[in-house]
C-alpha cells in the first residue's frame, strides 16, 4: 500500500479538477486491505473509494477523509456457473477495457458492447455501467465488498447490489468498497445482437445481427471515437467524464413525440424508455465547443461538458456549468436532467445529495 499525504485529487481524475485529499492510499495487493482499514480510522468519515476517476468531480476544497485508490490487478477465468456460463473473477482495480478484451480473446461474450468505456472494474456496479445495449447487470454474479458500517468483508449477490439504470445500492454512499467481482459469460463466437443503429451501420449489417464479438467491440470503439466517448489524451476534449447527465426516462407519449423529431429513444433492460441527454442539450441551443462557464464548454464532438486545457476551469465552474445546462434544458424541453457523475468532497447539509454520504 502506497500512501501520499495531502494528495492533489485533480491528477487522479479525468477532469483534472479539485483540491487535495487529506491522504490517498493506493492499494496494489488485496492482502494489504486490513492495513488500509486501520489507516483510514485516523480520518473523518468512511474513506472514498476511487478507481480511474473517470466519473467523478472532486471539490475545490478537497476531502478530509482518506481516499482509497484501487489499483489491484488480475482476471481469473475459473469454472462454470450453475447455468453453464463461464465464471470470470476480477480484482476491483483491473481496467474494464482490458477485461472486455481478455474475455473476447478467451471466446466469451457478454461484455463486447462495453468496449471503450474507461475506468476500473470495481466501479462498474456503482452505476451499473452500460452502453450499446449491454450492462454490468447482464453478467454480474456477485461482488466481495468491505462494509464500513458493519466493519466486515461480505459477499453480495447481484440482486443485493440493486442494479438499475446507471444506479445501484453503491451509488452516492461510501458504505461499501468493492474488492473483487465475479461475472458469468457465455462461451460463444458471436456477439449479442447489435441493437444500436450506429453500431450496425458501422458494421454494415442490419440491426439485430450477431457478429464475431471482436468485430462488435471494434465497431463500438469506432462509434465511440466519433463522439469523443473514448479517453484520448491527445484530443482537445480529453478532460471529460463522458456523459455528465443520465438519459432521462420519458413517457410513451413523449417517446412518440421525440421519435417523430428523430431523437435517439431507447428501451433499457430495466423496462424504462429514455432519450439521450446529449440530444436534449443540442435541442436546447448549445453548440459544439461553445463556452458554458469559465474554462468549461461543450465538447467539440458531442453534446456533453468538458474542461478546457489550462487552469481556468475549477470544480466550482464545472458544477455551475452543470446547473446552466440543467436550467436551459428544463426551459427549452420541459425535461429535468439528473447528473450522472459523483462528487468527491466533504458533504454539507447543502450538497449532501450530490456527494457520497459519510453517514451511510
Ligand atoms: C470518455 C468517457 C466515456 C464514458 N462512457 C461511459 C459509458 O458508455 N457508460 C457508462 O456507464 N459510463 C461511462 N463513463 C463513465 C465511467 O467510465 C464509468 O462510470 C466507470 O465505471 C468509472 O470507473 P472509474 O474507475 O473511473 O470510477 P471513478 O470515477 O474512480 O469512481 C466512480 C464512482 O465509483 C466509486 N468507486 C470507484 N471504485 C469503487 C470501488 N472499488 N468500490 C466502491 N465504489 C467505487 C467512486 O467512489 C465514485 O463514486 C464514461 C467516462 C468517460 C470519461
């Protein structure tokens, strides 16, 4: 375990914003976790788990709790589940991108549409990570967590994780730190049916076709590239958290109306029908590259917020930009957007809804 005291959070997040944490411990070996539990007691509140920092906004005032950066590595393809799928055990710090590639190379399907999503595997249950018709809930069997409330290690099956549309019992709480995960994947050469038109078009096949899993992943990555939805450190939009807002749920009447305007409307595994938040942002008058607040603008490729190069942007101006977009979309479309990203900092009564609650 490597510990840094008064550690700036900005370099640990893809937005590159925020103040310092009282201490950041980097966990490379799960054997060292008990040492971290003892270490974290010296700091107020439950510690903040952090992966690759690709879905967080760290407050300018930093964080007085200890931050645990998950850097544990390892994938084990081990045995079969009761329903004949293949068990894949993964350490929380392992990159999701590598997990997707490794499972495809092993002839397993179930994660191919998640290609190109940044971050660690341990963070995936937090918002039931998903894209292009697949979600973690399709394949997650169980997670082993440390429960900071009961102060013990415990195994939670997928049902106990409460996985919903970009949410779970882990969202906006520090109660549990995910340590390891078990997935169940099918042994198959072909991908899940391609349900998104953009991906089908990239492959040159009709919607609903199954293609070799590696080709599906490649097509997904290519589509994501065109939208700036892969982390590309060379591009001008790289200070990004991907989608800043959830795709809002809409009624059947709204769906019919939006489809008539060619809006991307999709049904999700939880049964909800949702419209793309970026489409609503575009519709509300925001232009690509347009500034929103100091140092924060709309991406040059996609209708989402990014921080500009340089030092003008702060966590405060990014949070303000979220409010500006929210208000403008509300005024123009009548739809209320909900931020997807998590705040890291010290919760106050005013901002606790957006932060991890240290009260469990
Ligand atoms: C360009 C880009 C594209 C993206 N595209 C998608 C997409 O298509 N679909 C999608 O769902 N997301 C997407 N995201 C968001 C992000 O990649 C995912 O949410 C990812 O799971 C975050 O992983 P991370 O390791 O970076 O988590 P972090 O940002 O470090 O943490 C995210 C949250 O999880 C918590 N957390 C992290 N690790 C653990 C752990 N081990 N135990 C408990 N809690 C933990 C943190 O406290 C925080 O609340 C995108 C982001 C970017 C930058």
